[in-house]
C-alpha cells in the first residue's frame, strides 16, 4: 500500500506537469532543455563540460520517455507500480522530482525502486543517486546512501567521494568534507585535483582564504599536483577577495608551469586591480583580456572608466569606447565614453568629430549625450555654444532631465540668464514635468554634480518621508532650493 500511494502521488504530479506544459498547445515539453545553471567564475565547469553536453544530447530522448510515461499514466487500465518497475521510467520519475523541487523525495523513491529487484542494488545506480543528491545539497541523504552502499558490499567510486566532498564544502561543512577526503585514502583510492577543487571553492565561498592556500599545499603534500583548473580557481578566489599578493604569486606559479589562464580568471584579475585603482597593473591585465577571447560586462567597463577619470586619463576613455564598438557590447556606453573623452579634455574639435561619427552611424540622441556637451561648454564658459545646443534640445527630441535643468541654472549664475531660456522652458511647460534623471552616472563622475544639483540633494534630504514620496516637478524643486537657500541666509544673518 505504501508503494502504491507513493507511485500514485507521482502519477498525479506527472499529470499536472503534462497539463501545464500543454497549455501553450505546442511541443514545449519535448523541446525544453533543463540544465542546472553554472557559476560564471567556476573552473569546475570545465571538468563537467563533457557531462553537460551529454545531458543536452540525451535531453530530447529523456523527454520523449517522460511523455510516453505520462501517456501510460493517463490510461486508467495501467498499473503505476508495474510501470515504475521499468528502469527508464524510474529515471524519468527521478528527473521529474528534481525539476519540480521535490528532491527530498528522491532517496525514498530510490529505496522503493531498488527493493523490487536485487539486481538494482549495484554500484552504477548508487553512484547516480549519490551524485544527484550531492548536487542538490542533500548531504545527509547522500551520506546515508553511501553507508548503505558499503553495507551491501559495494565499492564506492572516486566520483562518489568527490561529489560528497564538494557538496559538504558548498554547504560550509568542512569537517565532514575532510572526513570523506581522508576516507578516500583509507579505501585506497587516489584523490585527484578535482577532489580538492571543491574544497577550495567552498573555502572561497565562505571567505576562508588562509584555508585556500593551505589546500593547495595539502594537495602537493599528498602527491596530487594542482592542475590548470585548480590554479585558475585559486587565482579567482584570491582576486575576488582582493588578496593581490597571493593572487599574483599563484599567477606566477601557473605561468612557470606554462598553464593557460581561463577568460574568467583574466577578468577576475582585471577587476581586482580596478577595485584598487592600480592603473599600471590594470592596463596590463586589460591588454591580456584584449588578446584573449574574453568579453567584458558593462559594469566592469564602467569601473575601468571611473579609474581613468579619477586619474585624468581622458584619452583612454576614447580607446575604451573604440574597443567596445568592435566587441559584443554595442550600447550607448560606447558613445558616452568617446564623447566624455573629448569633453573632459575640453576639446570642441574632438566632440564635433565624435558627433559626426554618431550622425553617420544614425545614433539617436539622448540626455546623456546632450548633457556631456553642455557640461563641457559650461566648464569652458562658452555661452554661445551653450545657447545653441540648449535651443536645439527639443529639435533633437531629447527631453531635458534634472541634470539639464541644473546646467541651465548654473549657467545663469555666470550671465546666461540674459538669453531667456528659462522663461522659454517655463512657457513650453518643460519645468512642470515630473523630475527625471536620465543621465549616465559616468557623466557626473567626470564633471561633478554642479551647484544646483548639490543644493537639490541638500534640500531634499531635509524633507520628511511623506514629502519625499510626492511627485516633484522641476518647478517644485527650484522653489524648494530657493526656499532652503533663504533659510540658510536667515540663519547666517
């Protein structure tokens, strides 16, 4: 009865899955590939790549089996217990439990299934279950299955021990992981570098960086030479922690052994130098990235740009923009960097050249591009060009944002008010729109906030929570700043 109840429960859940997939009236079930997400900076993925590809190839056939099983389960004349006796159906059930977030039931179903035939008590099936349980983080179940396996006189494989060590390390249970590492030696198996990689990655996850280095030494003492994947992993862990000396030492060891750095490792080293603002080493690492097939994410590009701005290396912004234009990252950040390069250098000719390229590339204008040029003109006190560009804003279909308004008000303090631009905007209703901030943060990093924006922040921070949550217009903000300035003047007097 207990077996029948468990199988019938699975039947109901399979039918539910089938109905959910069939809603779209498409063959989604047979085409969908279910895979576990991999970590961006995980060199262990290289070890699992073959297995991952195999899963992709087998996925279609797996889903076909699942569909066949669902069809049988829908047949009232079929016997669920009889169908579960089929080995292929059993693994379809296990796959379903995993995908439906019911991995905690896997060991129970496995115990029911293997109890049907003694031939199912074998090393191969135990290995599959233990590895699967470890991947799901169900370490008590995995350990229990291993103990039971030994009780049947079966010999656990190195893959079983590796998966358990990695599972315990990922959960931060390092005493348990080390216990099974010692067991490997007791059962006369030879640990491989991949065995230790799980420990190293776990130590890095829990910021136990001394133990990372100790694991590397322990490997060598145990006669297990760290391989390329291990060194990449160690360098990444030290890079993420900002331990530059250890990172560089591991890098030199790796180079001496003529091993290859993975793209993710190169990027991790680059980001470590960027975070500390070490320009010379950052540029060397950046060149290594350029010479590889690695591609930078936009957030790292922005960090690099900030380092260049802080070190007044404005020409590098243009180089960075040109690099990005030839890479996969073709967004507005490319033109933002190139415009900033000339604007920060106060080169009108340079800005005009970039604008011409933008027109040829049919790039749409936005608040970021307009404000970069306005801020450069303001800094040069070139009121003529400032007036022309402000007059063309509406023609470019670009809505002024709070930065644009701030530039106009800051310009008014040096005589720009005579142009009447503020009154024109008031008549056009621009100042009665809700406040927006559409300018790239790099622009403010390069030029600063300006007087008006700084006063806005000061006045806004003095308000209570309810006042802050109301919808503010540019006119409201201007009145708030004027009122706050009046209070300060009264206090000073």
